[in-house]
C-alpha cells in the first residue's frame, strides 16, 4: 500500500514521482529481519550514551563549555551520539545496501528499463535512507527529552538538523559507493567512520586536541554535524551554526550530483 501511495504524494513533478517509486519499492520489499537491523541501529548510540555518557560521565562530572555554560557529561555526549547515529544509518543504507543492489543483485539494470532515470534512482534511494535515519533521530531525541538532556522545544529544532546531516552523509556515501569494486573495499569505509566517530568532538571538547589536529577536525562533516546539533540541544546556538548548515547543504549538493553522474555512467555504459 505504501509503495502505491508514495508516488502519488509527490504531485510536483514526474521526476519526483519516479524517485518516490524507487523509495516505494524499498517499502514493499521490507521483511521482518530488516526491522531487527533497524532496531540494532537505534540501540548502538543508546548503549554508547548509557555506557560512556552516563557511566563514564559519573566519574568525569560536569563540563564547562567555551561560553561558560556548565552541562553534565551525558548532555554533552548525547547530541554527538545523535549525529553519529545519523551518519551510520545513512552510510549503511547508501553504501552497503546500495552497492549490493547495484553490483550483485543487478536491481537497477531492470529499473532503467522503465522511465526511471539514474539520477532518480539515486535520489529515491537517498530518500529511503533518510526515512530510516529520521526514525533513528526521532527515537533518540525522544530518549534525550525523557532523560532531561534537552528540552522538547530544542529537540524539535534538532530533528531537521539531524535529517539534514543524514542527507549529507547519504549523498557522500552513495557517491563513494559507486567507486567500490568489492566487499573488501568496505573496510576503508568502516575505518573512516570509526575515525570520525572518535575524533569529531564526540567525547571531548575540540579544545582538548592539539591546534593542528583541531583545525583538521573542524573540516570533517561529522564535527560540523556534532557542532550543529550540540549547539541546538544545549541552547548554545550562535551564528557559527549557519556555517554548519551551509557546509552540510553543500555536501548534499556535491554528493548527490556526483552520485547521479556515476550511477548514470555505470548503468548506461
């Protein structure tokens, strides 16, 4: 039913309806085991929050931010876990699953026999990834509100920021996935993800790093996401958050354009 309704909800352009047809196909193909994968994707940041944010945080105590605001360590870590969850959920769908459909299932070879074009395939898959990532973000923000790590109003503002971050990572991940040749290449993606997770201001303030490393970290997409969501959930937002938004929007445009061109080249050669 969802697969039939989605294309009709996009009544703007033919291209948007075709993209949503790709998204609808993913809904129609859902199986019970896939929901277990989605649940595990939500549990990972929750376990990090309780083990490090709450557990280790009990030993660390409160943190004083640059502006002088004092917050609990759990409140400091929670938005970073939300940002990491948005990254991991988007990359999982737009790299591993996308690669399998394109290279081994040969799913898109059949899709391009229909009026759906390569860019619309990429955009439809990205929408599907964002639906998955948005579910993670909404659930995690609800947990943050229940734990009194942020307010309900701030959580509502942080939600579109998390969705934007998911779009950015999904676009970049999909573009990168088109260059992969085998499953072994995913070791590189996992290594980059883990490095970003550890060194993006997730567990310690940026000021704790040496100046040169700190300047490099500021250029990474996960740091920009952590900075954006943390500023919203802790109420420390200032004009620098606009730089984060512009950065992530640029990542969406560049990644999606590159992914569209690469999918077109691979499927229409």
